[in-house]
């Protein structure tokens, strides 16, 4: 139609996400924004809006669509329908052409109603299939996750080699590696990706698919009702799929994902900035970025020196805080103060007993999560219908189950804490010192693994670090103010890494704090010249983390 009339296309509009069924196009979509521009006088009179079909305007409300067209044409804008080869404007709509418009809109409405009936039938069929599956375990669909296959009799079984890869992805994530680094590692190792969904245009693993695997409920054997048709109900069918990842590993991996999202979501496997996402600009609260550029990085005593700068100021944004801060001085000083607080037992060893108890805890937490979801669904039903006596009765039962699940979680947490125990202050100080040396090891594998562990640990205990060009009293001098342990610990450093002020509510409630501080200082002094820190951390940490490079 455009070529036929020799019109010049000046702009194309797309409404990929808005629904013409619900009329979203005319409110918040591209057509809604187009109407706003018409009302604001930004679209010149005489301009023609060409739509491929009348149902792109609305398949729901004839009156609403007609009013929209009339308001646009009254502003001097034409509306052309390519499928009908028809142009509507203010003059034509005042005559018999208005009947044509109404016929087109009614036709679109009927088409919408037929589609909704078909959709309702499909939805009803899915609901019945899901209900049968919950009661009998019957197969809902042969479309299953890529690590599962369906046998001729409808059973869902794990594909062993793919299940191994899924478990490896979770283990890498739990150790602190991000989506992109995991996909890169799989590609470097030549692991063949699965199907079209997980493959990028180069035939390699796609990072977004790795992310989907890490979030998929099927790894724990769960089927979430309504998920396939984009209308989740909150109902969970447990043990529908085979469990391919232990609950404890799922919990650790997703906790690590959550921590990384809070600290900026680093995806690299050898983080140069251990505090990425935690260090904020004191002026705009934006991220402070480490500057590795040649102009700001040079060698000092054989080691690289780098700086931090506000990202907003660096890119010429509104923030005027353009000051540079010495990163390495802060890293060393901050680690000396908080590494003992961050490195807990979970980063060093997991006995068979603790692994089993950790699985029990993860399962208890998952059950509690499901019970709370069921409670929320029942509350929703009651709010919609106050006479829902059956739902009210069920709510009493579910509330009791929630309390029982909460008690079970507490019981598992206590048992796990007891099994893990706590090392002596002296042993804890030794492993903290060893890890502090390992993050700067000359062995690349040891350094990389150690820095990932430390970054994860810091993200779990540090609340924020604020960079300011003055102290709180306005005295000149660049400062790092570190807040940790739910704001129970505050330490202020100058640009050389010296402590200028601090207060510690943690130490006030910890009888062992003075003992640990003394032992830590003594061991740190003794370890600097021993040359055995690398061996020490390899003895303390799991062998698979710090294995010798071939």
C-alpha cells in the first residue's frame, strides 16, 4: 500500500510486547505513545499511520478503538489499513465510511472472541492434564527439559551425560562463577550445547540458557503448573521429574546468584576487584569502578597499582565526584580487618555428615516455601470470595503446616551448625591468613580460585563501602568507609589504607574477639616470612579447589 501510493516512510512502530486482545496497544504500547505525540502536536497534520490489519488497533473493545481513530483523525492524521486498502481521515469518517470502519472493528472483535474460546479450551485441557499428573504422575507433555527424556510408557528419566553437565553448572555457580564465565568454560572445554535454545549464532553455549538452567524448577524434580502456557497457578507437582541436582547444591548455587546480583553480577572467574558492586560513590551512590587503563595503572615495586573512580563521573554524567582512590591499599587494609568475619566454615570443608544435613535443611526450606505459597493462594481465594468456607478450613490446616515446616527448618539449622562445629580462634586465624596469601599467589589457578571464594564471602558480609573526598567532619582527605555485618561494624580508611576511625558492635558481643585479634596479629607476623602460606591454604581448602596445575 505504501508503494502503491508512493508514500515516504519516516518512522516504523513496533508493539512486540503489548496485547491487542486487551487493548494494551492503545494505552501503553507504541500506538499509545503515538497518540500522546499526536496530542502534543509532535506529529504533523497530513501524516498517515499505516497499519497492516485493523485488529492491530484492538480486538477487544469496538467503542474504544473507534474513539481512538476518531481522535487521531480529528488532529489531521490519516489512518490507513493495508489489508483493506482503505484510508480513514476526518472527512471520510463523517460520511458512509464510518460504516466500513465499524464493520472492520466488529470483524476484529469476532476474531478475538473465537481466539479466546480456543485459548480457554487449550487452558482447560492443560489444567486437566496437570491435575491428573498431580494425582497419578501421568505425563502432561512430551516437551521436557533438555536433560530429561520421555520413555515410550511416559516415564521421565535423566539423560546421564547431560545430567552431569547440569550438576557441573550448579557446582560452578555455587563456587562463585557467573553465567557468562560458565558458558565460556563449557565452550572452551568443547561441551556440545543442546538444541536451538541453548546455542548462540556461533553454535556455542548461550549464557542466558545457562541462567535458565540455574533457575529451572525441574532440576529439583518439580513441575510448576501453568508455567508452560505462561499462566502459573502456584501449584507445584513434586517428583514429576527425576531430581538431577541435590537440594543443598541448588540452595548454595542460587544463594551465590543472589549475592552476585547484589554486588553487580560479576561474571569473571578471576575478579580483579574483590569489592565490585559494593563500593559506592559518596556523592551519587553509583558504583565505583576499578580503572585498569594504561594512563592510571603503573608498576610499583613490581606490582600493579590501580584506582577507583565513580562510573557516573567517568562517563561525563551528572556526578561531579571525579576523585581517584587507590584500590590496592584499600583491598589489603580491608581484608586485614574483615576477612576473618567473612570466611566461615562453609568456604573450607564439607564432611559427609554435614553434606547430608545440608541437604535436609535445603529440603526443609523448600517445603516451607511451598507451604507459604499455598497459604498465599488460599488467602487470595478468600479475599475474592468471603464465603469460601472450604478455603478457610484449608487455610487453618496449611497455617499449621507452615508452623511445622518453620520448626523443621530451625531443627535442621541447629543440627547442621552442631555437626559443622566451630574451629578454634587459632585455627580460624591460620586459615584466614593462608587465604589472604592465596589471593595474591603466583600460581594463577590458586589465585583465581581463592579470589572467587573471597569475593563471594565478602559479598555475604559487607553491606557497602562509601568513597568520599572528606571525612564526616569535613576534613580534607580521601576516605573509604566500610559497613559490614548488618551495619554492626564500621571502619574508615584513608587513601593509604590506614584506619582513621572504627566501631565494632560484633566485638562487644563476642567474648573471643580479643583472643582472636591477638592470635591473628601474631600469626600474620609469623606467616609473612614463612613462605608456607600457599601450602597452608591447600591443606585447609578442599582439594578440588586448589589442586596443582598439570
